[in-house]
C-alpha cells in the first residue's frame, strides 16, 4: 500500500507555500527539542519527506541522518541535501546507543506493530536519549468530519493521547511531555474535503485531486493554489479556539516527548 503512494512516482511537494509551511513546522519541532534539552547532538529522523527538517536540524548544529523505507525519497534527500540516509527497515540499522535524538513525525500511524517499532527506537537511543513523536489525534474535533485529512488508507493505527502514552511506555520509554497541537489548516481542510466528498468509504479514502491535495506539479503556484493556501491562512485566524482545543487535548496532532532511561534493561 505504501509503495503506491510513496514509491517511484512520489514527488515531495515543493512550492513557496509548502516550503513556508515546512519551515514553520520545522521551527516548532526544533523548539520542542531545545526545550527538552537533549543530552547530545546525534539526530536521526525516521520518515524524512522532503528532507527539510534534517536540513534545518543540521543548520542548528545537529549531526543528522535519515531513515525511510522509500529508496527514491532517500536518494532525493542524499542528492539535494547531501545527508546520509538508510533506506531499509529500522531493525536493520546498526549501532546500539547510536543517537541522542530521534524524530518521528507522522510515522507511528504507518506501522503495523508500533510497540516492536518503538523497541527498535529504544535500541538506537543512547541512555538518556529522547524521541519526538507526532501522530494524528483521533480524538480531535476535526475527526468527527468524514474529510479529516488523516483518514488515509496507509494509516494502520490511530492514537489519542492516552493510547499513545500507553504505546510509548510499552516500548520502554519514559514520557516527559504529552500535548496536542491544532494546525491552522486542520479545520479548513477537513471542512473542504468533507464538502468535496473526499471521505472514508469502508475505511479507505478517495484520493483528492492535485489541486486540493497541493500535490507538486513542478510549476509555479497558480491562482487556484494561491486562493487555496490563503484560505488556509485565513482559517488559522481562529487561533483562540484552536489554542483552547489543543489545551483541552483535542488538537489534531498528538505530540509526545519521551526519553530512554539512563539505566534500563534491554528489551
């Protein structure tokens, strides 16, 4: 299933809008890492997308490496950013206690055995090392709409903050912080996709058109994309509501900072 969406034909989104959104998200992730005070600078990102986060982390002084099952994605990140990549499963990545920080944003929902996967994360973390995990929050208010953007055929598991906490703890990691965040585009996209009929049908999702999905075409953004993106930005003006939603635990993204204990038994 993942090969159909992220295989040879996959192209990372690229436009002035997408680059700006990625930079914004990268700054948020890096700020959370800085607040958590990592013990070292060796960083692994699992599920690298365009590679923009790895590039941003490197500029902040991290020694970075990426891991992604998609060989085309890994090759693209190597070519564009010159970053070392591992294009096989996490279990085949050698080097126990190798990393001080592991970042996995919107990865765990793609995994069919999340606890076993987190055991591998535990193995690769140095004692005291930390992991940043972000997943779609099935408890968010937007999830009540059929067009919520995280209803995808390649998502194998859904989490709320409570189930995410239990899963991470079962993986041998200690929770330091559990929060939710509500993205400024969450409500806009959920309502738009619902109106357009991009919804669940027996657990599957109808793939949206390129204009709605924001899929890269290699051309400069046209008026339709500018209007679409401006709608996102304007929808983000509901910040007080989104802030309250996130504080109550109903933001569309659940975020966990966890750490490997300084002294812990092998899993």
